[in-house]
């Protein structure tokens, strides 16, 4: 058996349900779902004719990584005043993003992944992130579901870090 095969057998998988949002400064946010772990590079495609008129299709790395976005889902807070995400979002919405406020409103945040004993096993770091959208669930009189919010974060880069 190869070394890679042994490693796969000896390590438990990351359990997809054990995670939270770390906003720094002891501001952790409990989440129920995450979408958009897309780490993608820009691809440049070129079609050309080679020797004898045979068509060639070449793909190569473009100039930059694509700027990703990630959407997280959580139970809607009872009060928005004092909530770290709503405070952050409203600060941007009310003041706008001026050139001199860029650093004020963009933050490094992390999605922390935990094992079954809730020890950190990895994280996704979102660099220069900011909330661009908060969408609440639809309401219905025949529902017993808790109201949820879907928060979309824009960021300049996502890095996966293993512990």
C-alpha cells in the first residue's frame, strides 16, 4: 500500500456539519449552512490553426485569481442591534465604501472546520471580506421553521488552511 493510501485510512474525514464563522475578536457566529467554497483561477482560451490547418485549442492560466463570494446561512437573530454581521452590513450600507474607508469595512474572516470532538482541523480564510447581501427566508403561516438569513460575503481571496 502506498503512503497516500495509508494516510487516507488513518485520518478521519472532516465532518461537514461541524463549522462556524470566526470574525475575530471573540466574535463567533453559529451557522447552519455554507455555499461557495469556490477557489478558482482565471483561464484564458485561445483557438488557432496549427500546421496543416489542424485546429488547436489552448487553455492557460490568466492573470489573476477570480474574486470569489461565499454565502452562509444562519438562524435570523431576534435583534439586529448589536449583531456583528448586521452592524457591519449597516455600516457599509449607510456610509458607503469610500476610498479612505476600505480598510475599515473589509475584514479577514474564517470558516472554522471542526472534528467530532469540536477541535479545529482546518479553516477557510476569506481575505478582505465584506457582507454585500442579507436575504431572509420567506414567511408563511403554515411553517414551523425558524427564520433564516443568507448572508453573501464578497472577498478578494479564499485560502484553505489545514491544521
